[in-house]
C-alpha cells in the first residue's frame, strides 16, 4: 500500500522560505502524478500544485495563489517529492498534504500533513 | 474557475439514519467528481471517484451519483465512525477545486 510522509513544516516569518518534503513508498514515484493540497486552520481544502509523471515530462500546474512563489520538484531516485515555498505570507499558513494521484487523474492516497505557520 | 457548492454545510443525524449530501458545480464537469472524508485532526481519506466509483476498501454504505453539474453522496446507515466532514472535488479542469465541506454531526 502507498505511504506518504511529509516533513519540513514549521514557523517562518513573512517573506521567508521553506521547503517541504514528501517521502513516498509502496509505489513508483515516476509513474504517478503528485499533488500538494493545503488546509488553513479551521478552513476547507485548497489544491496548490500538480506534478505530472515522467511519461508526461513532469509538467506542472499551479494554483493562482501560489504561482511564481512555489515550485514543485521531485527526486524519483530517492522517492521524494518537494515543495519549495518562497515569499511566504500569513495566508499561506496551513497544513500541507502531499497526495498521490492515480492514472485516472483522481486522488487516492494522502500523507498525514505538515503544518506551516507564517508569522512574525 | 469552477465553483463547487455543497449543501448543507452541516447536518445533525442519528446512528442508523440515511444521509445525503449534495454538490453542485458551476459548470459541467462530466463525471470528474471525487468525495473525501476528513475527521478532526486527520488527513482526508479518498472515498469515491468518477462520481460513483468506490475507492478500494471503502464500505458499500457509501455511494455516489450524478453527472454534469449535480452530484450526491449518500451514506445508507450512519455509524459512529462516519461522523466527519465530507468534501467534494472536481478534477475536470484547472484549478482543481473543492466544495466548502459538509460537517456531519451526531444528533
């Protein structure tokens, strides 16, 4: 069964940067689309970014709220998926989940999440 | 962007009740609709995709229906472990968008 474990969250000042990691197991990372989804405290779910698989040249899609500030990447050899977050602001405070997507383009497995707090 | 609207935003129900949650899309999304369950302090769990197909391991008391712009999630007989917040999500086009959630509480 697929497992996803996020790390790298924490407290950062406005304007700062943070890099989240998602270590995966139980499946071949390069075969799958991967996503980051976030949830602000007490709020609903917000899709952040998609990384397509190797067969689709790892192309990406970003939510407008993070485009130009966040960058997705992956190291398939280390089974790890990353989210580089720059120019953070208080509205980026959230639990960030990495999510595996099936070949049918829908989400299936979720990580446990990592909390990012942007505050001075 | 496609807006996803869930109703109701919350409901109170008793163990054994049949519960139905509605999700409406602001434009047609064919059957590219998924449902998720989230319990407090936990990650979401994928329940249904393609509007009506259960994820592996999801019990058959959950069912989904609809296409186009109107969708429903039904829990046939509510059990204590089903009290949670439920979200719909469209994956027809970018940005992928979620409904605001429906919180199912114990009456």
